C-alpha cells in the first residue's frame, strides 16, 4: 500500500498575511509607520516626466437576464465563455 506524502510547502520567511485580519494589519503598520515617519524625502530623477496619452481601461460588462434557464445550460455557457477568453489570451501571447 502506497501512502501519498504531504504536499511540500515551498517558500521562505513568514506566510502571507491572512485575508481580512485587521489585527495582523495593525501589527504590521506599527512596525512600518515609524520607519516611514523617520525617512528623509528624496528628489526623484523624473522631473520632466510626461505621458503621451492616458486613458481609462475599457469597461466591458455583458449582462443578460434570461428566465427559465436550467443550471446545466448556464454552466455550459460559462464554460464556453471561459474557453473563448483563454483562447483570446493565448492568441495575444503568440
């Protein structure tokens, strides 16, 4: 009988901060804020920095309301849309 080993935990240092844990965030801020307050202002080399054009990303929302649709039909449509998005991303990467 072969037993599967526990998955390896790769990485170093402390684990990532848990989501929505204000206590951990406050502890981190207590250590960071004094250092930020003591830091000296620095002149950056980008004095003449200018942007040729700036625009907001296109907001795309395709919502359709369909009544009396089975959950299987919804799942199939979601799967199809996901596959189309993956294919579009792959075409951009090539």
